[in-house]
C-alpha cells in the first residue's frame, strides 16, 4: 500500500517483473476495477438509450432540444452541489462500504429510470438522470482515493492506467449499446432499455460486494453539511501543494480538451468527413482506444514510478496531433453517407484516423501521471476531499468547454441587449484553436512548476542514454523523511536516481558538479543542495548541512554521495564522516543504494578518458545505451549506523558490477 505495508489480501510487494495486468487477477483491485467500469458503462447506456427512445417515438424537435439542453446540465449539477459533501463522506466512511452504498443507490435510480422508459415519460427520465449525476458525485472521490490504499506506490501509475483504460472503453461501448437498444428491440425497446439498466446496476452492486475493506482516510472527521463554504474549503485543500494544485489543474484541462473535442465529433463526422452516425462512432472509438492504449503504456514508459515527465510529453503530443487534425481534412468535397471503409479510402482518411488515435494516446500520457501524482503527494486524511475539489473544478471546465465550443461557431450572440461578435469558426478551426490553447496552457503550467518540464527532460535524457533496471525501489518509504546514500560514479548519477525513485529527492552534490553547464538547470530545479569541503568553503559546507536538516525536518528524501567525489578507478572510495553528522542532528531512516554498470557508461571518469582521444570522430560515444542497474536495500535505523556500516552495505549491493 501507500505506506509500504502489504494489502489486505496478503499480496506481497511487487518485484521488478510485476506487471499492471497482474492486478486484474487480484481481489484487491479487480472487483473495484469492474465496479467502476460497469458504472461508467451503465451511465452511458442510459443516456444514449434516452436519445434512442426520443427518435423511436418521433418526438418533436422541441422535445429533442429540451433533452439536449437539460440532460448535460442535470448530470453535471450534482457535482457543483454535492462534491464537497461527497469528499467528506468518502474521507469518513470505510471505502468498500461506501462503494456498496453508491452501487445500491444506482439500483434504485435505474429502477426509476426503467419506470420512465416503460411509461415513456421524459420528466421521470430526467429526474433519474439527475440521480445518476448524484450517484457519480458520491462515487467520484472514493474512485481515486481508494487506489493508494490498496496499491503499492509503484503500482499507482499502472493502476490508474487500467482505470482510465476501463473508463474510456466502457464509455464508448456504453454509448454504442445504448444507441442500439431501440433500433434492435423495436416496440420492445422501452422494456429492454429498462431491464438492461437495472441488470447492469444489480451486477455492479454484486461485484462491489467483493471489494475488500479499505480504511477511511479520516474517520474522526466532522462533516460540514453547508455545501457553499465546504466547496471553497475543498478547493483550497486541492491547492495547498504547488505540484498537486497544478496536477489538479492539468486534470481539469484534460476534461476541457476532451469535452471540446468529443462535442465537435458529430458535426465533424457529417460535415468534414462526409459520413453518418456510424462514422461519428468510429471517430469517437479511435479517440477512446487511443486514450486507453496511452493509459496502459504509462506504466511501461515510467518504469513503474510516478513519472510526471510524461505529462509534458502528453501535452506536446496532444498539440501536434490536434494541429494536424485541423489540417487533415478541411472539407468533405460534397461527399455524404460514407461508411468507415468508404471514408478510409478517401484522401486524408487514414491521416485523420491516426490523428484521432494520436490525440487519445498522448491524452493518456498526460492524465494518468497527474492522477498518480495527486495520490502520491496528498495526505491520506485529505485525499478524498482533494478529489472532491478536483470534481468541482472539472465540472466548471466541462461547462466552460461546452459553452465555448458552441459560441465560437456563432457569428454573434446577445448579452443584456449587447451584441457580442464571435469568430464563427468551423470545426477544423475549433481544433486549431484548441491546439494553440493546449500549447499555451501547457507552457504556462510548466513555467509555474518547472519540476514537470525538468522531469520530462531528465526522463528523455536518461532513457535515451541508458537502459535502466531498478530493483528494490519499493523499499523507499512513500511518506516521511529518509536519507539515501549511494556510490558516486558519473555526472549523471543524480538524474538516474531521480528517474527511479518515485518521490522528489533533494540531492547533495559537490558544488562544481552542481554548476556543470546545462546540468545546472536540472539540479537547481530539483532543489539540489550544493556542498563544498571544509577547506574550500566552510560557509557553503555549513549551509549545506543546515539545508539537509531542514529538508529532513519537512519530511523530504535527501540523497548523499558519501564518497565526496566521483570515483577515479571504478571502486567505491571510503565514505566520509559527513553522513554521520547529518544523522547526529536528525537520525532518520537510511536507505543504502548502489549503481551498477555506470563505470563503463557515458560521463564516468573512465568514459571521459576513453573519449578524449575520440573527439571529432563521428561514432556513438563509449557506453551509449549501457545497461545500468539501481539497487536499493531495506531502510536502516539512522541512530544505529555509521559511515563504515553504510559503505559496507553499498559495497555489498554493488558487488562486482562496477
């Protein structure tokens, strides 16, 4: 779990060979995964079945317009009204119990919906739709706050990837099935639709009963029933930490982009692709499948850490494919009624398909690490309320996206008798505007929190130059202060360790390495602590020890290279007494780590000597794509160790693999 203890079902901590797909065979994850997927599936079956019924009844355009305008508002309204309450309840109540309560609510709501179908009463269906929004509001905070309770830290990215994949595919399939009910069942459509949504709700509740207990985050929390001040309170809670605040903003931006894109697809499929409803479903499917694949790939790309370096990669990829989508098919050249194969045979058909897949793929890269970051850096006693604040903000972004997507295509509109001119964009131009806005928002976020961009650049650099194999990283505590000690082989050591350790690390490094050109920006952004010898700069040395103690007092992880300098011969030098001074002031747990294979890699002193005679030759540097291992031992009691003991442990970890 997030605190390093095994899950309730006794599943051992995952090793390096563990895959996210193994979670689908374990009770701690599978029942929850199926429950949330069935909920998303049922919601979309229900909403699309209402549309199918309206067309089956041949109702007037006024009734269709009523539903089109009321349905999204009724579904999203509970998020504004009740998210703060939902967050408090999810914090106070044992999580598996709360999930069973919400799935039981779904049975009651879908029973009411079945009555609406069978009586063909739109008012009853809209009341039930409001109920589904309320049920989703209550389920939302527990959906993501339960994952850190049942998963190990290194499983968070994979677990979130599976949840996002399951949600995307469930929404897509639910829309398809819901839209087919009345076409397939004919006169029996109302009865089939009612029976289907009840059956799905009952199935979801039965599956939820298999979810093992998951402790409440703050069982002693006193609930504030006033939604207005509590809504502001949970929003403030979500903004308390800078990185979490901007991760929350990033998730809301993901919903903004997704809403603008998907709301334009029906018109885009008809006007620009020359197709019908079938082609709209195909376009939506490409985006959904891309999102699912991107979500699943996050664990592999992040090496099973919370790798926020994927967020800039996702943002840049979304922008590139949105830009190309706006240019790929400016018009349908008068074509109409194309099916999928007919569309793919048209100029730009495959290009558009790849663009939609690409947008979805990089959307997965963008959003999954953000969820994992929020979960890994938010205290358990506040997590449900933080996700409640996220849901409130998401709702605002969704409404804003829907309004902007509509108004940008109008020539003008009036407010209080004042005519406001609008650009009257077509759909490809809306996609172009979205690409530009996505790039601007991404750059703004990365400027405010350079850690995102720093992690991206270091992730790209490390995984381009090396083949990393971490081992034992699960032993690093997910919370609280700790001191990491490691052998020092190359100028890249800090970046390699940062790429493997899931938590932010404050590195202590020789000040001359800290000021190496180009690398200095990485080290400064990561809040590395420069240090000098007592003879070189006693003031800098003392300031470094003070900064180390302050960081440990704040519960951070600090990494020291106790040798004091890079190895000159590949062997581990004697550990200096500085590590003992740190532990004398603050005896925190110590995690010995060792780098294997770095001596023959790039930017070690051996590599530098070997390359000195090769300058000017056009060939790959020595040690390029070297296989490097990072090995961690179990934490040691900082009050019971000395430099000699730590040196011996690091030597044991490294072995003969210099």
